[in-house]
């Protein structure tokens, strides 16, 4: 007698639901690159199923039960090497895959005029000879090679563009590649929103030449900000409230036709000063052992030279000030400047820029929710294919949440738990035909998938008893 089998069905439901709503999404995006490979599209689905669930390593993907692969459309359980070949094939055809994805979005009116650009990185475990380079690590792994990637997502949370570059590329340079990828689907007049890391005169000029608009944060340099604060004090202020916080704004225009929105918030100023004071106190506490060595006359350092060893000793300078001056406080606390080519109300500009966290959430979901990091693929095409498949997995999740009327769970990391709890058990009775049992239907799952989960109920059960 064959043992009963239980597997998660929530992540499979998301795959089937999106595929149906978009009129054969997987066939449209991946159908042209499979060639003679058997079960190519079902293997793509299996990879995405895994990213929305256990996030097993690629070499363990065929450990799922055969019943799941049958539900995905596989004729047999794929071999380990078949999954690696599938990932590499997707990577070699990443331009085609991304182009088809964008065409599908445009056909179903999922492209918004407001697009949020952001950049991040992911590190490797291993040599990473293909694309890995040492660079600024957002994952606090400075000793490991990494890649950088850029994403674009609409204000409706639908991911629209992806770029992958070596790990030592700066955001200002990476911006050109992302803009080139995203412009294929953007209408003239679209607004591109990004942070100060990609803010440069060249990038802003390029955006305007392509007949787009931009909104970005001006880098916080003390000199320009203090000049802007002088303009703020002499200008006509607009006062409004967003998220229970009061802001004052003065709008100015310069010769280059850019609009500067100078914002100030007293609550923000107090928060920033509190953080800087806390940082200063930590530094003082950290320097107590150094102060002890100085008072004791002990050497702070020894530096060998050609003439001998130079010993550095410290001296304690006492000042007449009653309080220590915090060097981190520079006088621009509570102030920030948004630059834009759009002339509109300050409240609208700030609301749009605050929505930039949609791009940050997408990156967090890519890296933590669907567990992009760490990467262990060494081949260039395998790396690219792996990143694109994880990116498109998050598209499936975000589109499902967008279509849901009132989802109770929006965080991908938490949503995965509910998806994995929704299970189907395949029962093999000793004297009869097999049947399915759908279990663990929670309100959170119903709010996301609705009546679609009824597809996985066994309609023959009422006829058996």
C-alpha cells in the first residue's frame, strides 16, 4: 500500500491563479526559450513554488513528492541537473524573459506612471568568479564578493524592471542601465522617484531628455543645506500634516528649471537630535578605556621609523564649557530637500516620495521573504537566471495581493507561513481509489486567494460516503 502524501498548496494556488488571470503568463514569458527541454515551464513553476515556501537549495528541489510535480504539470520528477540547466537557460535568455514580462504587464494595464527606482546587493558563498566583486555591502558582509541589482516598481507594487551588474558598481552609474530597461514600457511624462544615491546632474539630464520627470532627495551636504535654510526662513511657507506629523515647506525654482521643495519638521528635528546624542554618548563610553590610558601616561601607539620607534602619548585638554559639544549636530536637523522637475503642491510631492518605501519593501521581500541571499551559483548565466526567477516570484505574490480586496497579510515572510500551512493530503486507501483532502484553510488565506482554493477540493468526496 502506498503511503499518504501531504504537501503545501498555497504557493501553488498563487502560481495557478496568476497564470489564469493573465491568460497563460508562464507560456507567454517562458514558452519561447524552453526548446526541446521536457517539462521546462513546470520546472520554472517548481522553482517559484519553492521560493514561496521552504526555499530549499536548488540541488534539493527534486525532494518534493511526485504528486506535487504532477500538479505542476511534470510528467516525471526532474533530475537535479535539469533544474540547473533550466536556471542557466533562463539566464541566457534574460533579455527576452524580461521583455515578455513587461509586454504582459502593459497588455493588462499594470504599468503606472509613477515608478520607484532602488538598488541593492547580494553576496556570494564561494569564489563567485563570474559576476562577483568586492563593493559596498548592504548585507554587512564586506569581505565577500557580491552583485548589485536595481529594481523598478510601480505605485501599485507591481515590479516592472530588473538589472544585474557587478558588485562594485555605484548607484549613479547603475541608474543608466535601469533607466534603459524601464523606458521600454514607460509613457512620456512618467515620474521616476529615487533616493540621493542615484542623484546626479547627468542622470537628471538624461531623464529629461527622454521626456520623463523625476523626484529625488538632495544629498545632505551642510553648505548647500544651510543656504537652502536661509531661503526657507525668507520664503512663503506652506504648512500641512502627513501621518500625524506637521511639515513646513518652501518651494523655490532655479535656473535649471528644477524645483526645490525645502521641508522642515520640528518633530523630525527632535528625533534626529536624540539619535545623534545617543550616538555621541556611545562614542564617549567607548573612549573611556582610551582616556584611562591617557591619564596613566601609558603609550597610545608605537610607530616604527628609520630613526627608531615613535611613541604617541595622549594629553587631556580641559575646556571651560559646561557641556560637551556634540560634533554630529550640524544645524540642518529636521530639514530635507526634494528636487523635482514637477511643479505641484508640496504635500503631493512629499506623499509621492514617502511611497518610495514600496521599492525598499520589494527589495526586502526579494532578499528576506524569498531568500535571495546568499547565492551559491558560480556560472554567470545561472546567477542571472536565479535572480530573475526570484524577482518574478515576488511579482506573482504582489499581483495576487493587488487583486485581493482586503488581504489580512501583506508581509511576504509572514504570508509564506500561511501558504505553507494550507495543505493537500493525497490518501491512498487499501481498497479504493485515491482522494484528496484540503486542510488548514485560514481567514488570512481566504482574504488573499478567495474562492480560488475551491479548485483544490476533491469533488468526489461527497459521493464516497
